[in-house]
């Protein structure tokens, strides 16, 4: 099984090739095993396949914690953009990425069509992911204010969003930014009760605060499922969900013309609130309602390329050649 591995600010991504799975039925369980800490330790995986449409790449996305296919993953699209621009992956699928310049690639996903705008200048690659389909998903599911364990929260589509300031008020002795033991226990309680009340939601959780930032910058973290220590320092869909929550709580941030808004999220690195990296989120609004969104992250890196060689009883070896 050929693979590429990379990360977006610590959100680890595995890329696999659909043709390597043959005709053995749904590959989900094998993909999740490859993502496990015992093998390649990735949060999400993308199964890449050829499309009959020009300039299009088919992608199925699997999440390790959810143990299911999911509709969107911003981190995966960022790593995929880097791989298309930095390796022979684009050539393999008949996609042209110029050495210097920009290109548009369309991803065919279960959540809808996702355009990628890839800009390459020498060794520098920037990918802008169009998150419109995920914005529509949130719009269809709605935003709902709730209170659990005395803590205000928002359900933003399938996401649970918490504000760091609300956690600090409820836990004055805790170190919320570092997710200390006290903070973790209350988040686990809140999330379990939330999922019991809203079983249509997922194990997707985002925390944000402003912490002294006076412009459109926020600190974010994504402790999706603490019982398994699944904490993503950066998350594309989570950034969009937090952006929607920010507008819900802070409508004063809406621009005077009511059309466009850019937010910045400090994230990445260690599993603490904030980080050394920066995500950019561009909202395109109509009458104060988000219609479209674009997302990019400042630090995307490919870390491994090779082959998983499978044996009996789930034995495997990895031949790294990247």
C-alpha cells in the first residue's frame, strides 16, 4: 500500500491510493488501522481515486476517532495541496500544477465538490480550500445555543464549540489554556452529555478565546475526544465552525459593507490553546449571513512517503522512501 503522510500544524493526515485496495469491498477498517498509533499515527486519511472529470480528484475521507467516513477535513485538503504541488502525485492523476503560478483543482468528496486554489512559488506552496460545502452543511443543521454543567456552548452543525473565557469562569482554579486535569474532566463531562442530548452531532470539538487580541485574531484548539487523547492543534472544519460561533457571539465583527470578513486563528504545535502557526479564514457574506468560506494554514509539511507491506494477523512493515 503506497502512502504519503503529512500534517497541518500538527493535524496528521494519511493519503492512500484507491487502486491499491483492489476489489476487496469497503476499505474503511484497513484505513483506520493504518491511521492507528501502532502504524502511521494519523488523525484522518484520504483515499484518492481517479475521476472522469478533467481537473478533478476523487477523495473519500476517514476519521480515526469517529471510525467512519466524514464529509470534510480542511487539514487533509491542505496536506493534499502540498503533496500535489511538491511531488509527482498530481502527474499520477493527470493534474497539472505549474512550477511557478497557480492552479485550480476540484475535489469530489462525499460532502460535495471542494475547489482547491494552489499557489506555488519555488518551494513555497499555499493552498486555499473552498469550504462552501461545509458552510452549507452547518447552515442545514443550524447553530444552537445550549448550557451544560453550567457552561454556555454552541452546537455549530455537528461541532461542539466552547469559549475559553466561559471555561475559565466556571473553573477559576484551572489552567484552561494548557488543558490541565480539571479542564479535561469538565470538557469530557460536557461532551458526553452533549452527545447524549444531540446524537446527530459528532466527536468534533473546538475551543477558542481572544486573550488580549484586539483585532480579528483568536486562539484555538481542537480536543475532539479527550478519552482517547485525540487533540488536534489545528483543524480546518473546526476553524470554520469556530468562525461561525465567533459571528454568533460577536456580531459587531461584521464589516460595515456586510460582504467580506477575514479572521485569523493562532494554532498549531503543542496541544494547548493557540500556537505558533496561523490559520486564515475568509468569510463571504450576504446580509450578514455566511454564504462561502476559504481557509488556509501557514504551516503544512510532508513528513513521510513509502509503502505499507501487510502480512498475516495484521503484521506489517513500512518502507520509507521520502
